[in-house]
C-alpha cells in the first residue's frame, strides 16, 4: 500500500481591498477632478475657451481651490462598496450642473445656485416660455438619460467585496478640512470675499464649483459676531433719539392720507441708458416724460435678468438681501414660517388697507402664502382679474391692471397702500425677430448684444409704458389724493454689462414719484430696500423699527455703522430674539382675501346635462364645483359659466335629472389645478 502524505493547507491569499492600487486610484481621482472642473468652468463661462484660460491664468490659486472642491466630492465615492458607480454618478452630476448653469445664464443672466432647487415648480411653469418644444424634449431626454446612466452604473458596474472604511473616511474628511482651511485662509488674505453676495460677479471671479458648494444648504442670515440683546437695545435707543427725516403733511390738508401706489415694472429700463443704442422712437415715452417732470433717481436692486421677487421683497420690507445666503429668495425660505415687518404692517397703524396686485399666478413664488405674513389684506392675482389677454409668450398683458387698480381704490373706504407688479415685458426675448408694421426699429446696438432679442425686448416695452400712462391719466382726474412710485425691478436678461451702461451698474434701474395733489418730493439715488422708507417719510409716516432706522440717516448713507445696525436688526427680527419687533401683535398673519371683487352665485340651472351658473365676477379661471366635484367649465362672461354634467343612467329630460345633485359652488383654480378659493354652496333647488 502506498501511503500519500496529506497536502499541507495553503494559507489564503491576503484580501485585496480594491483591484486598483491606492496610488493609481488617487491619481485617477485627481485627473477626473481637474477634467470635471475644466468642463464645468467652460460651461460657466459660456463655452468660451479664452475666458476659461483667462480665469486660470489670472487666478491660479482660486482655480486649484475649485479643483479641490470637486476632488473632495469625488473622494466621497471611496466610502461606498459601489465605488465606481458612485464615482460615475458624482461626475455625471457635475456635468449636469455645468450644463444647467450654461442654460440658465444664457436665458436668465442670474446664475444657477442651490437656492434654485427650491424653485423647481416655478422653473417647470416657465419651461414652455424659455424653451421651444424640441428643446423641452431634449431637456426631458437629458434628464431621463442622466437617471438611466446612474441606474445602469449601480446595476452593471463592479461592486467591491470590501472597502477600508477608515482610510476612506480619513481621505474624505481630510479633503473637506483642506477645503475649509484654504477657504478661510483665502477670506483672511483677501483672495476670497468675506461673503458671496453677488452671484453674477462671484461665479465669474471665483468659479462655479467653489461658489455653488458654498451656497449649497446656506440659508438665512448668519448670526453677527456682536449680536446680543444689549447691542440691539442700544440700536433701538439711538433710533428713538435720532431726529427722523420725515416731512408730515398738514393734518387738516385734504391730502393728509393719500393713497400710495408702488408700481413695479417688469424688466423695465430706459434703453437710452445703453451706450451706442439708437432706436427709431422712444419705447417708454410716458416713463421718460415723468422722469423729466417729477422727482426720482437711480434705484439699485438686488438682482439682474430675473428674480423679480427679490426686488419686491426689499421694497416691501426694507430689508437688505445682501445679508441672506447668496441667491436666496426669502419667499421660499424664512417667510414660509415667519412674519416680517413691512410697509403693509406699518401703514395699518395709520388706518391704511394694503393690497397687492400681480397679473401672474397666485402661487408663483408662494405669494398667496407669503403675503399674509407681510401684512397684506387683499391679493389680486391673475386668477381673479377680468379681461385677461396674453402676449405671444403667454404672459398676461398689463393693460388690464389700470381697471384692477381703480377697482381697489374706488371700492375702499380707507386710504390704500397698493403694490402692483407687472409681467408683460418679461423674457424670454425671442432669438429671431419678425418685423411688424409699426414696430420700433433698433438702428444701432453694441456688437456684444444680441440684435434679435433686443429688438423683441424694445417692442415689448411700449405696452407696459402704455399701462403706466393709462394709470396716470385715470389718477389725474381721480377724486382722492394719490401718490405713484414707479420703478423697474431689474435689467432684462440680455447679457448687459457695466461697460455698456451709462448708469455704470448692472443693478441700476430708475424710479419716479408722481402725485395728483402737488406735493413736492425730494430726490435721491437709493438702494431698493430704502425706497419705501424714503417715500413714506416724506409723507410723514414711519411705523416699524427698520423704517425708523432708514429714516434716521441720510438716504445715501452706506456707512459701516448704519449697515451693521441694519444687519443686526434683520437677524434679530427673523432669526434672533425679536427684540427689535415693535409689538408682536403688529405682525400677526392677516386673514387675506383673494380678489378685489366678491365672486357670488345668484342662480344655477341644470338642463340637459348642462349646468348654467349665473352670478357675479366670474373669470376664465372659475370652475363649477358640483357636490364637491370640480367640472370642466366654459367661461361665457363675468356673469355666466357653463359646465357639462355626467348623468348616471338617467334619461335626458327626466324629471329626476336635477334631483340627483344638491349643491353647486364656484372655485378659482389656477393653471396647475390648485384651488385657491371657493364660494359658499348654492342649492340647486334654491338659495
């Protein structure tokens, strides 16, 4: 017998944490980070290689910091067993962000930021205006492809059996700490700003990855280092001791409590401020005539190309948006849960009724939810307006606003504070221009500006200007004393730069003050957040803490002391101990009504499966609600709407046809299917 010696057991081979050596993986991540940064920055600079090269040469350290930011995000993939899939996903997301940034800047001027992620609903509602059908199809295909690639990566890419989580954590945390250290050092040495507050300039100077990640998740106002109840108390005492710059009207004067209208004009500028621009005739003759005859000045707004709501916020509240996170819209953040001092709340103390009008949807920028937190008693959005007509882009025309404003003024028993926001001259301004008879011709224009979009813009302005002229004509003969403050909310999205403008700033628009009772107003160039305090002060009004602070200093005061006080009060009011709030009861959420005209039902008749509802003040957004079910509705006129009714196995004309149903109501429903309000139910058998 032959005996075989049993084979010795061989020791298992040491476990490999990854099939790729650590140094090779690290080099791959660095190369990928550099490549992703170059691609994203190329998109950030309008696909201009010279501009990208200029940025790298002029700011090499800032460029490398952008590479480090991207590298940190890529190192995050080392924490996962699906390392390759996660790495590919992060690269795809950076590429997607670069493409989105390119598209947004091209169409809106204001760059894409993390705050835009809160405005997805608004973005989708504007998609049909800013993109053609083929472009919309490409966008959705791109989104589908992005998610398909990510799913494929996680289902097809090789998965590691094990990873060294400790090493991965050290690498990721180390990169993150390096980012923080270099950013802090950059801010202390002046290489980076202390606060990213102008996204247009910041993205150009400091790069997309750095600024975007800095703004990601940043909301609200950072706590000032010197914030305390004692400091706020001292500020309040100083404000009370200061002699306010107010000029009260005589109490026995018939104009002692005039109506006050703030009219915010969409993307509205005098094209004469564009250097080298010549047109065949003035597109804004009314506004320019008022500027030559009435006081006014430059108005420095917080946004360009878009962001109407941000200028609106500063005008209403007197708060400086510079102290909020870069790109933040408070309507979508803090004002979802907090109330805020505003000119509406302030004027209630003097017996005023506050109304806002906007010929756009009620839910856009959450205005229907935010305005009650800003003290408005009534909001008249598009869904409650009569005689609605739209332009080629689908924006409501401004011409109907005159009647809507007069309805508010004539129907009120108190003096009125009115904020009116137009929309007709909103972009996008078409890439092609088709001449029409009577159009204004652009005779000369700087080469850097696109001719066709500018031509379309110039011919959109006259309608908004005509609304302003119609309003002034109506108010000239109106029996009540009235003040009108008209101003542009921001420059249009036409790639305007400072060197193209006589104003010297892409944030400068103009304002003018008109009244029908001969009051003389002083003039000054103003920041938007100072406009309401400046005008109200010249009528003898003050009110809240922020307003009194503005009125305690000269209108052109931009001293560090004044701005520091403003920042402290803003933080205290919205995020701090609210010591600056002058009585909590002043800022209680209002029971705001929608629409200036009451919508009522006077009769309802069901005949041959057709329900005819008779009443008052119906609009094209009125929908019949039968026993709780919203029906497709045909608008006939403001007194009649018709709805088709589905009958279940009931012969047409049967005497029991109408008895199947009991109650009918009329609801105002926006274009997204959101019900805004509903009338009381009306009995089909009688009221």
